[in-house]
């Protein structure tokens, strides 16, 4: 019976998903919520800058505030939360998920530090860190800090 248990344990190690241990375990889920009804000039400015032709535009690829989800979480433990923006519009769905932006606050406003794909309930901050920055997990990608920004790595 004991050799059988050892064999089962070894097989479970071999069949474990690649990369599962590599980036640690989930520490927190990023709560991506609809934007509030009250104005958010800082977030609106970010949306207008990076999705100028689509934000508050009609047509098949345009989207409005009610199709944007946002969440904040401190990724580098500096006491300041970074911003996550997810475009939650069916027209923007891809096989990897919905477009997602990670931004850091600077004296000039929100500056992008990572681009990826996510889902409203599928973005997690992992225990693994690079230079103090937490790894981010989405359903289709890992985002790892490369010294200046987050680099997406397909799963």
C-alpha cells in the first residue's frame, strides 16, 4: 500500500500545472467594480488618453462609463494603491479576456505600468514579488514586474 501512495504522490507532482508554484499563491483578489455615478476626473482622463476614439463613443466598439470596472490595490507595498481598469464591453471580448490596464499614480496623474487581459472576478495579486512588486494573475496571463513595468506572459 505504501509504494502505491508514493507513486500517487509522485504523479501528482508531475501533473501539477506548469508555473503554478512559480508565482506563489493568491494573496488578494482585485475587486473590479463599476465606476461610481459621481464624476471621477482622474479615471476619466486616463480613459480619454488611452481609449480616445472609443470612450464615450457610440458604434460597435465604443464604450461608456457603465462598461468600465475599476479596482485599487497596493502592488509594491508603498502605501499607495495602484489602479486597475477593465473594459467590460462585449465588443471588446477576446479569447484572452477583456482589456485591462494597470496604472500607478504620479505627479502627472495615472500612468500605465501594465497592459493585459482579465475578467471582472478573475484578477489576483500573488505572493511572488520582483523588486518588491507583486505578480498579478489573470485567467489567461501572468503579469511580472520587469524593473519599469509589468510584462504579460501567456499561461
